[in-house]
C-alpha cells in the first residue's frame, strides 16, 4: 500500500549509509584482510534478510527501515572488499579490463538471479494460496464472520468473495516473500565459506577499486 514516494523514502537510508561507510571500508582494507570485511558484509546481509523474513502485513515503517540500514552497511563494504580480492595480483595496466569483466559477469549473474527469484516468488505464492484456500470455506466461522461484516457494509456476495480472494493473494505473496528472505539469509551465510577459499590480498589492495 505504499506510494512510490514512500517506497523511495524507505529505501533511501540504505543508499545513504552505503555512501557514508565506503570511505571507512577503504581505510580498513589498507590495514586488514579483505576477507574479514567481506565476511562481515555477508553477515550484515544475512541479518538484514532474516529481519525481513519476520515481517507481517501490519509491519510499521521502522520494521522496513532498520533492515534497509543494515543492508546499506553491507553494501558499503561488500563491493569494495570483493573487488580488492578479485583484482589482487593483477598487473596495473590490466586492472581496467579485469574490472570490466567482473562488472559484466556480475550483471549477467544478476539477470539470472532476477529470473530465478521471480519464478520462485510466483510459484511459492501459488503454493501458499492453495494452502490458504484449502483452509478457508464459506462454512468456516471466521470466513462467515468476515463475509457478514462486508455484507453489513453493503457489499454483495460476489464483491465480498472478491475482496477476500484479493486479501488471500496478498497474504500468499507475503508468505512467499518471507520464504525468499529466509532462504537468502542462510545462503548468504554459506557464501562466507567461499570467501576464505581465496588467497589473502596484498596490503593496500583497496586502490584497485578505483577503475570500477
């Protein structure tokens, strides 16, 4: 039910935090192992997704803002650290080409992820809607109470049933979203293991991020 303006305001804090934290992440990389920073970013992503997996239909504004702030913290550190790991040991004259290749592969992966995510979201919605429909009928006391309430507002049988069906679809999409965020949280934590398969970048590798 949020307008485009309110949706933008809810998403904005994440971007602001990412911009503010990036310079500090670069300074951190000059002294410490980039793999630690990447792992911390993955943990922050996981926490953000887990908090989203607890959302309800009547969640308050702060319930959306806090996970967005945590995700902004992760975004501000992740890309700086991961590029440092990827570009470590590459000759300076080849860094622009390597950085471009990394961006290209990331874009391709995002395209596949978008398709997979959309398919998963729709199929889980159908699954949850089927279960919600199975548990609801005109003989169910709660359903009868809801229909009677809408009848008292002057709605016809068809309009009342359509309203209930719309609410059921919304709830099914919410449950599907919660499934997606729950799985994303655990997958993000699992990705930490892959980070430590990479060798330790040389000190001062944060400078390689500039060509990106």
